[in-house]
C-alpha cells in the first residue's frame, strides 16, 4: 500500500486531507509535519512513497524542502498543493524536483487523481498549466521575462511577496531566517531585474502583484 506524508502548516488543512485520503482503501497516510526541519526528518525516517507539500510552511519554504529531498536522493515523489495559482509557482516547483502541482481551491475533486498520477511516476498539472509549459518549451521564455514569477529567483520572489505584504527589511530577514543585509541585496537585484526606477517603485509593484495574486 502506498504510504503518504502530509506537509502543511495548517492543522485543520492537514486533517482534512488525511480524512480524504483515508477514504481510499489502497492509500495510507503515515505521517504529517508543519515545518521544513520536521518534514525532512519525517521523510528520511519514514521513506514514504509520496509527500504532499505546501509551499508556505511554518518555518521556511516548501520549495527549499523539495530541493533538500532531491539533494538527499530520496525516492519519495513530491506533489505540491498550494493556494497560489499554478502559473506562479508550478514550473518553479517542478524545477526543484516536484512531479505535480495542484491548487488547493481545486483539490477537493482532483487531489486523489493527482496523488495516483504522481505515485505512478507521471507529472500532474492542470490542463491550462500543461499547455503553458509546452508553449514555453516551443517558444522560449523571453516574452515573460519581466513577470516577477519568471524573472526572479526563489528567494527574490519570496522577498518580493513579503515586501508586497507590507513587511520591513528586518521583519523579512527574520521570517526568512536571513540577515537584513542579504534582504537589502535581494531588494537591489529585484529592482534591477524588474527594471524599476527606485525602491518606492519596487514597493508599489510588489503591493500590486500581491493584490493580483493573493491567496
């Protein structure tokens, strides 16, 4: 019987997903965690067939966790489920090592299908995202280079989002467990990559992006 772990920082969300999976006679949840370190320890210990991972965890990023699992060369498949639209993070998650991405809004009916697809070794994406990925392969990425989700690195995008949520440099540094100097470096890189005139323009752009892509 395939064994699954659930990594999400909301207890009620984890319990809801566990209850849904438990309805399937041939699937078994063998553990759960809410942050990166506990999740990594759990997966190393349990060696599950599949980890369902949220992008926003109690401490750290789901993307970072996926990279750690890949670096450990663990055989556990990864399915990302998140409140973020797949157009923002799906390709990023796949590049990190995930084999599927599903939006929580659409997960009620599709989550079991997504789990079964990834367990078989297939890549699971929404039809719209699959078409976009294929279009990107054929036509390249230049046309979307200035979109934050395309132009920025994972850490830069996380910083950009937190700026858009009104957080100051010190608070962002604390949240990301980095130094304020590193966050200032990210700010400068973001400004350059998005071709913004100054930090005020960066803040406005970040707020606008968060409003457009809010959970």
